[in-house]
């Protein structure tokens, strides 16, 4: 396990209303992969980002975008789980989402999905991503540290440079739904993983590398 440290930053002279930016050591590491002469197949599983689509297509790569967090808040997926609590039907979710062939992607941008996704979906989704990735493919994921706090906002990250990300705080689009449903908390921090939990989550992958930052985010790069 390797540990690195990266520092968040803001663009000097940026307008007050502009979204903040942060430097990403993990994205900088990915730059070598993105410089491949062969077009890469990229999967972005966060909310649709025009900036990300533009960044990868201008580099000659193919990018697919699918908002898994939004998809997981579909009320039709809710079933009765252990002890009568609400849960998401993971089998039905995987049947309706991630409809891609095995060994299809060179890069998966997982962002901070695991921190916000319902507990019943986290491991099944990671397992499905493993199947969809080519041997040697890479996956980028962000995890909050415990210092982030339970009210940490859900961020969308937009790639604006080889190591620069624009940080966009999103409000829950389904917050108006009734309390007690999974959708009412779908965009709230569900859990905080420590390094051991993260290693266990990606135990079927070939390698894992951690990058520590000062903004309560742990960046992780894993290799299929």
C-alpha cells in the first residue's frame, strides 16, 4: 500500500461565483494512461458532466456517462431488508444499470459514489465494475475521511486539466420525497471507509494506491 499527499488549490484571480478547484494527485497519475496512442474507453458513473465529456473526447477517447447514485434512488428498487428496514434490490439494480459487456473499459471514474450509495449496493456495484474493466484497467475513487463529518455535501467533480478538478456541490434532487424512503437520504454521506475497509472493498483488484489530501478526501487508484 502506497501513501501520497496532494494539496487542494484554487485558481488565482478566479471570480467569486466560480466553483472552487482542487488539485488531484490521482488524476495526475492517470495522465500517463490518457496519453495512450490508442483510444481509451472511459466510464464516468457520476452525474452527467459536460466538462468531463469534453475533456476525454478532445483527447480522442470514448466516454460513457451513467449516474448510478440517481438511479439507485428509484422507489421501484426499494424492498424490505433485514429487520424490516428498507433496502435496495441489488439484483434488480444491476439488471437495469451498467448494461455493458465484460472487459470493456480502460478507465472507470467512480468518484465518491461508495460513500453515498446504499449499503446493499456498494459491494455488488464494485464487483460488476471489476467484470466490466479490462485486465490492467484503472479505477479512480474518492473517500471521505472521518474528519469530513456526517453532513459533508455531495460533490460532482469536473475534470478541467490533467491534475485539476472543479468541485461542484449538488443539492439532493430527491429531497422532497417522503422521509423513511431510501431516496430521502440518497445524497447524504452514508459511511466513512478506513484504509482497511477500502482494501477489502477492492480485494479482487490487482493493486491499490492511496493519495492523502488536506480537504478530508482520500483519493484511491486501483488496477484491475
